[in-house]
C-alpha cells in the first residue's frame, strides 16, 4: 500500500518551472531539485497517492522506499487533509495540527479511535473533526458506576426505567444543589462561546468547572462517550462530541451539561448564537425557547405527560417548524436517565381523546 513510484514527466509543470527560473533545462533537471521529505537528499521518487490527488511535489518526494516507509505514519495525514478540503471541510490546517498532536476521530460509538476520516450520510455541511484524549477526574471526586469501564450497571436494570419515582424531600434538596452547580457550569461554558473557539475548548471549561465544584461530568465515559459535555452545532440534533472544529460566525451551538454530585444528576442545556446569526436560525432558537416556556407553564399535579408534548408540537407547527421524534425528555435523580419519558410531540390519538 505504501510503495512509491518514480517521478513522472509533467510537461505543464516543467514548463512553468522553466518560465519562473528563466532557463530551459529538461524535466529531469527540474525534478532533481526536489528534496526528500524525510532526510533532505535529492529525490526522484514520489508518493503515488499524492500523484493521484494531484498534490504539490514538494513534501511528497522521497529518495528511497525506506525513507518513504519511515515517513508514512506522518505523511499520510497530507492525504486526509486533501480529502477533507475536497469534501468541503473547513480549517484543514486545524485538522492537521490536531492529528499531529495525536488527536483522532471517534468511531464505533466511542469505543475506538482512528486517524482516517470517517464517512457517513451527511445531512448538511458539518463534518467531524479529530478529538483529544479523555480528560482525567481526580480520585477524590465521587463517580458514577460507568466512570471506569464505560458501562452503566444500575441504570439499565432499574425498576425506575418503568416506574416514576416520587422524590423524597431529601432527594429534591440534593437535586436542587446539583442542578444549581450544573447551571453555573453551563454559564461558564456560555461565556467562552465566540467565533474561533473549538468545541473541545468548551468541553475543557465544562470539565474544569464541574471538577472545581466537586462534581463529576455525567456524560464522561457514559456508554463510552469520550467527553464531559455534548456540543451540537447547526444541523446536529443532540449529543454532538466536542472536537477540534472552530466555531464560525453564524453557527448555533447547543451545549448539554449534566453534573453528578452527592449521588444525583443535574441535567440542562441551552442553544447559543455564535457571532452574527441569520434570521432562520434566530427563529428556530426563539421558537424552541417559546415551546419550553409554554410546556413549563402547564406543569402541575394532574397534567398528563402527553399534554406537554401536545403544547410543544402545537406551537412548533404553528410557527412553521417540526418536532424531532427520535428523542424525548427523561427523568433524572440518582439515575442519569429514568422514567418518565416525556415526548416533545403529540399523537393523533392524544389530540382527539377528548
């Protein structure tokens, strides 16, 4: 896979070089001026992948197969950056820096890493960027049962997945305290959001603020999730992984924070404007906030869970938007996720029940 080929004749390139240099030397003479990308010796061999991608010869020429093979682990990132650029990914230089620092893409639902650009069915222009290593949590911090091996133990088999728990006053007190910390952590993240900031930098703020408050960032290693919060940019619905992509003027970004403290979880999120945002994005975020406010306003004893979704769905539809049905709200407490599930949409049966 990594054999290299002798540099071929490219009359058009040679002609340009002769014109620039003011001489009429042959193609071979021009090619002999290339230096090996590893040792600097004169080079007559070139990486075939670079030829295929029509990349510049400088940095892609080598004096021998041995030099090429020794450079392969770092040189192949040039191909990745070229592919990203052709696929419309921005900030290829940032990707190069991240890869050279050992950052990798996240695959297999968080269980593996790769330096190869992953391929999916894209729904917009956003592309994944390399991610940094998982952040450390000090030993004195109380941790949930997935912190070490990534596998929740109590949550999946708990009866509270099906039975709504009536919280005790003591539980409610702890949940209020934890949720206050989560609010402060989210506010700290919001203060650093601006064009040019990476979502990984937002994650670092969330992580450090959570640890400083004595809490554990609940998403970290939950089912192998590699980061301490979720950052969902533009068309990403939720659970986006913080990475090395820099936020751009006009983006919108949702930051989802959950803190584990004193045995309970506090979970909240908000969507923020990055710089100057277009009217369509403003309308989307405004309508979503209005849906939240209208849903909160009807909450009281005796209200059915489905009525929350009906209020949200009605206002979104009347405003010209639709509601995502792939995800729903969930209960929290001593479990990260538990009953009740709260759909954000209303069913036909629910709408005609009365």
